[in-house]
C-alpha cells in the first residue's frame, strides 16, 4: 500500500499552522506524519508534542508524528518509509508543509522523479491556503504567491470574515482566472473536515477533470478555447497597483496576473504522434513556467479517454475509461502557467488534430 502524501502551501499568516493543528489534534483515528519544511516562530507548539527533544522525529500524544526537514525532502521521506516498514513508526499518511515562500513544484516533482519515493508514496494533492485579508497585496507583489495558487488542487480561503463580500468575490474571481481547476472553499480558523483535505486524488491520472463548469460555459462560440479572456486592463500592469477599482461590480476587475490559465477544447480527434511531439517540445521550452496542466483527450485509434497531466517538465498520460454511449467526445485541456504563449499553444494543438 502506498502512503498518501499531501502538500500544504500558502503564504505566511494564511493559517497553515492553524489548519495543521486542527488536523493533528482532531480525534480522527488517523495517524499522520507532518513534515515541516521550516520551524518558524509559529511551529506546532510543544503543548501537543510528547517531548521537545533534538530528535528529528517527534511522536505526538495522539500517535501522530512530527518531523522537521534537516536534510532534503527525499532523505526525510525515505527515513519515514523505512521506519514504517520496520514497524518503528506508525502513520497512515504524510502532510508536507512548505515554507511560506516555497514553490511547491519541486516538492511535487520529488514524488515522480525519484523511484525510491514513488515506490513508497503516492502524491495525493496540493492544498493552497490564501489569506483573504492580505491576498490582493501578496498576489500583486509576490510571484511565489501566484505560483502557489496555480499549483493548487484545492484552494482554502482563510480570514474571509475580515473583508467585505465584494472584496471576497473579487478575490475568488481572480483566483479562478489563475486556476479554474481548483475548487475554492472559505474556511474559518482551519475548520475544515478531513474529507476536504485528504484523498482528493488531485494527481490521480484517472481522476475526473475538475474545471468549474461555468468557466467552460460555451458562450456561442465554437472555438471555446479563447472565450474567457476578459479584457485585462492594459493600463495597470504594474505589479503593485492596488487593483481595487470598480469594487462593487464583482468580476470586472482589471488584474493582469502573470499566472493565468486557459482551457482548450476540440471535438476533432488528436493524432497521437503529432500531439506527443508538440507537447514534448512545449514542455521542453516552457516547462519551468508550466505549473499544472491536465486534460481528457479524444485520441485517434482508441475508444478510451486518454488522460494526461503534468507539473513543470514532468508529463504523464494514461488510458482512462471508455467514452460512454452517446457521450460527446470532446477533448478538454487546461493549462496553468506563467506568461504561457497562448497563441503558440492553441496553434500547435490545432495542428495536432487529425
């Protein structure tokens, strides 16, 4: 049995520790190993730890395990897996809390690139916490904050009670532009049910493709791959403009974030060889800027859905279930990245169709 792993990311003060404490102290019968990427001031405090030793791994009262990364993540994961195999530690899953400024990409890649890790662990999902009160400023000023949103499989918005409904609405629209595939949930003080945190299967290739259906709503065009690009105000591309003009109108905000998403849809089949060549070339060139991409494809030569996804330069594909009787065979892809060349992508994908 592979050990499920969850990556928890989010800006400083967004409430990661609050969420973790809740997960750790709630009597849910699961034993969780927490890997902390840093012990800041706000680390999981000693009252819930058994002993404050110099040990790298600390056992908690309720059987959970807490661990700081002294070396690199690989070493820590290997150590945990080895101790579990030998019966020295008991835990059901791992949560990795990244530092407030970290890029979750390399952490996610560890689970795919390292055979030894892949034999023990299964990456379940990346959760991103966003602090509603400070998000606008952080998203304007810090690319790391925007990247964390782009990587997310699930977004939790904290401190929403500190902003007006209009500000929250604007933030949610902005996040949706950056990442349409991550559901958003407003949480109070880390009160999240574990079902919304674990076993989300965000990295499972056969998982359904979660893109907000309204986001894909076809508004009269057949070429739906460019319909949702609302006019982003050309006049305000300075990173730290307080983007809060026309507040009352919900989604007519002019933010021009560098992390953007776009959706590509086509009813024509893809030619497998052409598509593989094109995606290979794109990932080679733009990989570092490609945060997450995922798709369900209608391929020539098979009656099954082809599911593909990737993080940065790492891409995988898999045969999914058969297309259902009477189901419209539409390929859908979503790309989330930093300043991706949308025209080149659309042109290349169009040229990869049969």
